[in-house]
């Protein structure tokens, strides 16, 4: 968080070595440069104090404005082009329930679907992603893996026997 320089400090001259702030209006010396102390003193100079308060509210107004910008940004609709294959999406879902250990039911969650559906419609809805289909993919990958392992073992055995 960056501190704005248009703070109460601008009405005082601060001297570091003596740790004293001098009021530019009445030359009164104050210990330190704590904003709360300076503000308290500034109240005695009504005009300056009002000026200070006005500036403060402008700063708040500015940050409100940037909040509005973010809101607008979040609301605006984008056409997002992503380069992704159905296989990558399926693999990601498989990883979700295997490597990441998330329950299959997450794949049926409304929030998850909201993220996924635009992508699936991009695939012309040719693939179905839910707990059942991913469970099947995990099962298929298991079978492929089992086959690979058994082939490897067979080869090793052949080598040993040969
Ligand atoms: Zn003063």
C-alpha cells in the first residue's frame, strides 16, 4: 500500500534530527510527525483543516472510481480464445481426482460446471464431463497402465529367460 503524499504532513515542516514538526501556519512545534497528532493540531486552523478533509474525500472518491472500473471490468464479457484439446481438459479432470485427490463429486458441482461449460460448448459439446465420465476415463487409464506394466514385466521375464 503506497501512502499518498497529499496527507496532513504537507501543512507541516518536519525536521528529522530533532523529530519535530513545525506548523506552517502558526509555527508551533509538535513532537514527531504522527498523522493523528498533526491532524489534531490542524483542527485549530479551520480553513486548512477543511481543505485537508476535502483532499481526503477526493482521494476516497478516486479509489471509489477505480473500484467502479474493476467492477465494470469484471462484468464485461470477453470472447476468450484458448488453445486446448478435449484430451487436455479430460486429463486435467483426471488429475483433479487422482493426483490432487479431490472427490469425483466436485466434477458435478455447479461452480465447476460454470467454469467448464464455455469450454465444452467450444468443443461443440462433443465430450461430456461429469463424475461418471471421468471415473470411466480414470478406469480406462488404469487399464492402459496395467497393460503397459504387464507388457514391461513380460519383456523383463523374456529377457531373463532368453
Ligand atoms: Zn498551527
